């Protein structure tokens, strides 16, 4: 069985970005095994020094993760996909908002995703479709210059 979304996206992802996505795939899988408290602590450390990601950069990172892994492209690959996309953004010097939560309408389903300015990246659901339980936002940039 093939996953059309993964096959369709491979052609649109540059080789260098696919290599970087493969490099962060195993760390993303390892991070997905951590308990929530530890995962949040690690992500808080990783976001330091990163600028907030824009939607285009976050979407490219998510697409790259789906292009290199059928697991990430599949419906049950949300946690490694979102972690890998956040790590890929971090390699580029930015950080999206990483979130995990549950659907607000039955049936109960947990999910993890990345977002920018409250907008879910490529999730095909409204922005308020999930109730956020854990969120790791980018740190505000320090102000430079003197008055």
C-alpha cells in the first residue's frame, strides 16, 4: 500500500532539505518516546536563540518530513512529524509553535502539530479544532538598540 500524499510531496522538496529532514527524523522519533514533562523541557531548551518561524518556513519543514517518511506522512505520525518539523525549523534558525492536544468534538483523539501565529500548518481543520494541552512557543526576540 502506498501513501499518495508522501509520493506527491517528494518531487517538490529539494534534495538538501530532504537530507536535513532525514537527519532530524531519528531524533524526532527518540523525542516522541519521552514523557510529556521531559519532552516539553527538551523543546524549551531547543527553542532558545531561535527566531519565530513564518508560515512558509514551517510548511516547508512539515512537507520535508512527510517526503522522507511514510510514518510522518500517515495519519498516526503526527508526533514524529511535528517534532521533526520543529527540529528542521530549528536547523534553519527559527522555531514554530509546537503543540499537542485533543479534539474538541467527539470522538476523543490526541494530536500534535506545529503552528505559526495561532494558524495550524497544513492540518486541513479550523484553527480552533484542537484544545491545546502542551505548547512550546518561540521565545520573543530580545530588543536591540538603545534609546
